[in-house]
C-alpha cells in the first residue's frame, strides 16, 4: 500500500498542529514503520537530487507495484524505481529525479505512468519508465503523498497526509488541491468501481465516495474507527475495505451499510488484489496473506514470504505472486 511520514508542522496545503496524542486513532501502524525507514536518510534533498543506482535496490523497502503490460514496476525508499520483465526473477533499476521515498505508482498504458511520495513529489514517465520527470516537488509543505490514480491520460488524483487531495486535468503537468472533507485524516488509497464511483480509504475509519468523477465527495457511514489502508470495489455496488488489526468490512450498496468479514488475524492489512481465478487476496504485516472467495468473503490464511511486512502484491503468471515490502520483491507460488 501507499504510505507516508506523519509530521507535526505543515505548509500551505496542509493543516498544522496535530500531535500524536491529539490523533484519536494515534499514528497508523504502517506510517510509523515507514517513518523508521525514512530516518535513515531517504527524505528531502536539493532539486538536483537523483536516485542512486544500487544492485540491491530490489531488496530494499518497496511500497507499491503495478503491472505494465508484460512487465512489473515497483517503487520504494530513496526514490527506487525498478522493472522486471520475467515475473520478478530479475530487476532493472532506473534513475529518477528524486531520492524521496516513493509510496505509490500507476500506469495508464504501457507508456504513460506516474509515481508519488514523500516531499509531495510527483514523477511522470511518457516512455514506459526509462525516463522520468519531476512535475511536482513541495518539501516545505510536509505532506507526503500516499497514492495516485488516473482516470485517463489527462485526469488524475494524488492523495496523502492531512487530507491532501490534488487533482490534474493535464496529465500531471499542474496540480490543484480539492476539498474532500472538513477533517484532515490521512488519505491512503483511491479506487474506482465498474459503475464509475470513486472511493477513498482513510485514517480513523473514514471512507469517502464520489458519484460525479471527483467533483464532490461524501463521507460514508463507517463501521470501524481504526484506519483503513485499502478499498476494493467488487461487482455492481459491492465493495470491501480493510486495514488496521485485520479488520475487513463488506458493503453491497456502495458503502451505505457494512458487514464485518471474519479474517482470523489481527495483522494490519495493507493491500489487496483480485486474482485471475476470481479469488480475493489480502496482504499485510508479519507476512500475512489471506485468500477468500467473492461470494462468501470468508478468508483463510496461506503461507506468506516470511515474517516481514508485505505492503503490496501483484499477480504475475497465475498462480504466481510477487510480494513487495520490507524484504523488497519476493516471488511466491500461490496454491490454487
């Protein structure tokens, strides 16, 4: 999933003054863990900073990944951007114009993609990831970006700490803050349903929905006051949210009503995917992997890649996965 560093001061696009004790839900588990890694030196730098190429980048902290045609792109600490063309067996790191931790990545097609991260940085590639340009850099705002999503090649959103939501209508060349809520909870993950509704999973049990392409947002009734790190639209108006302490909830009516789904774990869940066979896979801390069916949403735990946290998962050639997290990229055979 997409994670940032909590701070106690803010720039013009963020609200200042919240301390850890004032947050009713406290610092979220994933943000805190990433903050520990950031302390080793992956934060802001001069505008001439570029990532450092290292042969072990695929073993460093990786926070998000996405399929790009027949390749996989992964991003993480110190501005690492990597590609694999052989289902995660080998990785090629590319140089990008930042050393800030990157928390989210998306591609519209095999050529056009964006990555976001700490220092409010947004990167764009137009050639499939060989060359990247920095289209936004706002370290003084103290607002890490945590996720990025694009509707087409021009219209997109970047979301992050303290309720920050940025919108672009020109492919990411310029970004404008928009209003989501009167509160300033961290916005963790954005997704779109087949009907076109947009959803945001956020801190402190907050869930937001837009029925008009992001022009306006409503706060949905929440079934839980702990943080949600992911939202997964299902068929029709059904959707699922998941997050802190293994909590998963399902709605059949676009988030108006919720029912808890048992998971048998208290591990925080950070990411989820629909597998090629139709099953749902959720991943999180302590190497937790859960698999369930859409029809009944009952989950069972399956063997994961050790005990270290998994931040993101990508299905490659079924039934294989790549898990991304504290140990970098780890290919994993998935039992059918």
